[in-house]
C-alpha cells in the first residue's frame, strides 16, 4: 500500500468513526424527543380531562344560576 493509499484509508476510517459518533448522537436525541412527545401527549390528556371537568362544573353553575329565573324568582 502506498503512502497515499494509507492516508486515504486513515481518512475513511476517521470519517466512518465521525459518522458513527454522529449516528449515536442522533439516536440519543431521537430517544429524548420520543420521551418528550410521550410526556406532552400525557400532559395534553390531563389538560383535556381537566377541561371537561371544568366544563361540567360551569354547566352546573349556569344551571343553578338560571334555575331561579326559570321558576320565576329571578331578579328582572
């Protein structure tokens, strides 16, 4: 093998090693993003449940507020 071939081979090995590190870094980043999206999905589910609970509570309050008016006891 000539000096040039040895040099080219060393460059290819270094490039492959650099690419391997980059691939591993991207795999770790992808895993972190999947976990973050899972956490966001769970949080959104909690917010939706809380929103439904508050809507039901508001409907009960509105019903109680309107009841006296319907029965004729409301202030005009």
